C-alpha cells in the first residue's frame, strides 16, 4: 500500500459522494413512503430498492468524477419517477 492511497481525495470527490448519497437516500425512501401510505408495496418497488442500493454502493466506490455521480443520481431520480408513474397507472 503506497502513500498515495493514504492521502485524502480531492474535495470535489467528497462533494460528489455526499450528493450521490443524499439523492440515493431520497430514491430509496420513496418506495417506503408508498408502503406507509398504502400498507402494501408491489414487488417492483422492492426491486427498485435493491437496484438503487447497488447503484449507490458502486457510485460511492467509483465516484472520482463529479459529473459521473451526478449523472447517475439524476438517472436514479428519473427511474424512480418513471416507476412511480407506472405503479399509479396499474392501480
């Protein structure tokens, strides 16, 4: 293990991590909000929770580039809202 691995990353990388984690928590909390409102949750919501938690974990590990984690975060929000509208159309 070299000294480079012990040095802190650049500040922009930490900002990207915080941004990604906050957006991820928002996305993960939405299916739970649906559950609390309706006392039932379709299986697709559980898939969404699992998928987004994996994405958050991967982005957290590899988020060296701010625009990449931002892009993934906005893609997660878009996926959430598309899935949410699909749930409402079924009901």
